[in-house]
C-alpha cells in the first residue's frame, strides 16, 4: 500500500513539489460505496468502492470470476478534471481471514477502466470488455432513524462568482417543515417553510428576507447527500446565491427538553459527543504497511448503519472479498461478514449473486480512550484474528505535510469569520499570502493537531484555532469550526450544484 501511495504521488507531481494545472472540479466525488444503476435489483451483486483525495483516486471493484467465485480488482492514479482512465489490476497471495501476514503480488492487468463523474454522487464507469454504465453513490441510510423532533444543523459556505467563500451561514432543519437560516456577519435570521422532498430529493422552501423597510420574497432549494448539502437561495431582485454545506450535528432542540438530549452525530471531526463518524473511504491495517500490495477495507458509515467491504485473499492465494453491514452505535459496529458467489464477471452477462456462507463477526471501533478528536484511526477485530489498528489510507500527503492543509478555508470563532486562502509554506508554517494567518501541525501525546493563529486586524481580534486533521477539511475548532471549501488544486468540496434530474 505504501508503494501504491508513492506511485500516486509521483503521478500527481507531489514528490517534486509541483501542482499540475489541471482543470479544477466544481465538486468532489463522495468517497465510499458506489453502484452501477442497471445492476440494482435488490439482490447481491457486484459493486464499487471509490476514494478521491484531491486529484488522486483509488477504485476497488468487487465482482466474480467466470466460475462464480468472488474476486476483486483495483485501480489507482490521477484524475484529469472530472474523469480518469486507469489500469485495472488483480492481485494474489495476500492475507486471508485468520491467516498469517504475507504480502500480495500483482497477478494480472485486465485492461483499462474509465471513470467519468458528473457531480459528487453520479457518473459513469466503463469496465474492460463492457459498455459504459451509469453509476452513483450508494446511499442506503440517508438520515438514520432519527426522531422527527430532532433538528439537523449544517454549516453553509456562500460562494461568489469565482467559487470562493464569501460568507458563512448556519442552517437548521426541523421535522415540522421549518427551516432557519442564520447569517453570522452581519447577524440575521431568515425563516422558511418547506415542502416535503420531491422524488429527486430536492426540498423547496419559501420565506422572506429580514429587512427594516421592505420585505423581499426568498426561495431556498436544497439537496442533502449524507453529510453534504447543496443549496441555492434566490432573493427577489438579487443574483442567486450558491452555497455548499457540511453536516454539523443532530440534537434535540433546546425548547424541547428530553432525557435523551444529546447530539447524535457529527460530520465534523472532533465532534461534540454521541456518535463519532469516521470518514467513509479506504482503510488499511497499520501493521500491514510493508510497501507492497496487501488487503484493505472500504468503510461506509451512514448515520446509524455501517457497511464494510474487506478486500482480501483465500487460503489458496486467490483474491476475494467479504462484505457485511450492521448497526453503528456508540462509535462502533458489529458486522456479520458474508461470502458471495455467482455474480457477474468482467465482460459477462448480467446475473445476480447469492450468499455463499457466513464468515464470522467483525467489530470496528472508533471510541478511542486515549483521544477524543482523531477520527483517522480506529480498531478492527476480524474473524479468527486479534484486535488491530486501522487507519485512513493516504492517497496524497497528509500530516505533517503542510500541503495537506492548502486551499480556501472558513474559520469561525463565536462572532468572527475568517476567509483564508492558505497557499504559502515557510519552514514548518503554512500561511495566506499576506502572512497574517498561519497554520502548523502540533504533536501532542496522542494526536497531531492543527493549530492556526490570526494576526490582530483593525476590525478583528487575534484568534487561535486548534482542531484535528480531517481528510475532507471539516473539523470542530476551539470556539467554532474549520471548513475547507476548495482544496489545493482548486477543486470544490461537496457534491456540486443542485442536481437536476
């Protein structure tokens, strides 16, 4: 896995300190489980695990051999804008469930796979020997089993015409069809009444802009895709405002006291309590990083449900996969892994798969005693194996490489907002061009955190932010949040504009 990462970095020019001038995307594909639309029939089949970090992409395809045996393929490399053409490879000889540690090796390359993304949740895939098929992010638990009286809160970054952040809003959604939009600077409250989501998941809301002398009609449309929100707000007589949103938390409103008054979920790392949600994507066993191919996991936690794919090997060395799902509660899940057989093979006719056997229980746990903030690592106990540490797979440099923090950010501290383009490295410090906002990595006893400091200006006091590193750039900071809106390549985070079906 480490060698794979080095190869990706070289392709991206990161190893030489270069940033190729590719066309920036207006979205970032959501990491996690993807499916081919035409193959969804309610029965087991094949699927995809997609992970995009910056301009690096890793794809795992779980499918079947001509004899019906389960297998998996992997592709990795760079994206060119919103597409990628990658060699699809099969491996052999790695670790089996309950087996001894051993490296895998390349078995064969089966041809190129072509990926094309239309937005963060839709696209197409062309596998070797097959036509192009529409694919989409598999959202199996859109909002979890949450009581209707609980409110959901999002942080929204308003974008200008050049897609730079110019304002921060807080949006609160209530089960009664009410929505409150709060502007932070200047402070303002906008109240809306919303219709139920239509068949495409779009919620239409209407309200009035707060004003002292005149009232303007306002229309707000939004779509929620797990922890991401796309918003378009149209104020009468003004240009439309586009916003990208990130899920903050779910809680019982203060006006409705409850013995269960707690925050259930947080889409920001270093969240407030209740559930701690690891970022969906590719994970690996820490002590299996030898610089050679091995096994890996695709973990997809959607509120109170977790889906796990294990890409590993049979005792005879053949590639295979195991998959299962389970309830996610108290930052952990117990998952019954299954084996499958008889599904579609590359270039073959459509056919459903079936369960072959139970592989045993697996437990994943992110309730770390020694750290409340770091959600880039956890533990896993696979069938017939001891407890192991797992960590998020790096496709591009992360801690303590300062390039991992580059991009356009919003930082908040109570009544203050900072819109910062972090793009200058000076030793161990990353700053904006003016040098009045600086960030660096600080090593603590159990974690490496990010610490940022502003220089006092005439209209703002000096502020210090401390927060855990997030691959997506979404963290709870001391006194507020740290929210990256564009990565260092200029790609916007989130799923993109409202999707029009």
